[in-house]
C-alpha cells in the first residue's frame, strides 16, 4: 500500500473514533440498526448511486461538446476532426476522478480526470479543466436551488444548523460567480502579460469554462438527474434502516454531505461523518445510534464502495494499457 493510502486509512480510523467519542455512540445499538437493515433496499441504493456517474458523464459530454464547438469554430462536438467520446467512457473518468478524490488530499481527482482525458484523447488539459470548473459552478447553482426548496421544511428542527448550511452554499456560489466574472474581466489584461505558452493555456481554460454555458436545459437535466440519484441513495438507505426522515430532510442531508466533501481531506473524511450525523440528530431528532448507522451505511456506499470500484477500474485500465 502507498503511504497516501495508509495515511487515508489511518485518518478514517481516527475520524471513526472521533465520531464515536464526540457523539457518545452506542456501538451495540448502532450495529443493531445496521444489521436490521433491509438488504434489498441497500442493494438498490448501491445501484442507484452508480447511476450518478452515467448522468454526470453525459453532462460532461455536453459541456465538452459546447466548449469544443465554441473554441474551434467546428461543428458542435468536433475539435480538429475528433468527436467527443461517449457518455459511458466519460462516466468512467468521472468515477476515477471521484476515486482519486476519495484517496488523495485537496480534491486532486478533478485534475486527474482532466489529465486522463487529455492523455487518452489528445485533448487540451486546460480546456478540460475549464469544463470541470463550469461543471462545479452549475452543480453549485443546483445545490443552492435544491437547498432553498428544502430548507423551509427542515427549519423546525434547528434553524441555526440548516441556515448555516444554506449560507455556506450561497457563499460558495457567490465565490464561483465572482471568479467567472473575474475571468471575463481579466482575460485581456492577463493574455497580454503572460508568457506565450501560459497565455495559450489560459485562453483554452477560459474557453473551456465560459464556453460550456450553452444548451443549458440539457446540461441542467443531466445535472439534476445526477443529484436525484444521490438523493435517492440516501432515501433508500434511510428506508432500509427503518428511518422516516421525510423527503425534504433527505434532500437537505444529501446536499450538506456534498458540501462537506469540499473539506480537503480524502473524500471529506471526518467532516462528512460528524457533520451529517450531527445534522440528522438535530434536525430529525434521531437517536445518536440511528444517526451513526445512517451515516456509516451511506458512507459505505458513497465512499468505501467508490474506493473499491475505482481501484478495480483503475487497475483494469492499467492492465489494458500494458497489453496494448
């Protein structure tokens, strides 16, 4: 095992210990909740979770088509005579990016995904990173919209906690919008002052980010389906454990989970577990053992399984490259 993997594993154990001690978790009661879960619902939750990668791959394909057509003047989806790959291939890269985010610090999976696309498709790394920035901006808009829809229904539990999550989402959206506006304003100033190789890379990044915002209804639909798959996963996990959370709270907890993964630990380890468990206790008045069971089972699907499946996919692709 690599040093980074060992550090991540040690960190996971440390944060699990933190979760147990911070919330005074009864491990016996927590395990009883987990063991009593409906296995068919859990299998369905796993399957639903992995549809999110296809939906996100399909959305990334549209963003790449938008960018490449806009950047090159060629027909949409064509750059230098090459068509954008299919959604199934791109969904593999999205999964590998999530895998890298789950085992590496500072969310390096986004850069890894762009690197794989550049390496395998002979495309521009800068342009691919631009589309991923646009993807993040579009995701944040959807998160804020869904939080605004769900928050009024969960304020009765703890207005302070739910308001804080919404404030973080709005602040993140404001920062992304400010960054995109800053790119538009600073483009001409930067291009004239950077070395030629950096200027070319920045212009590709700029075209990738700002050229992605076309065909927004189609992009929004794929993005919404991706988020609905994640919401469906948590809803099924809660149903498997016999927890009646209500749809609005499930939406809220799913989106809070996604925001907490931005903490620059591998996969948001520690922040997600303690944060989501704490919100479930405060907003749904769940027993601590039930909240811990919900978080541990959901993270087994959304984090542990991604590490396992991502590692298998990574090794399979490496083996295929070695025999090519």
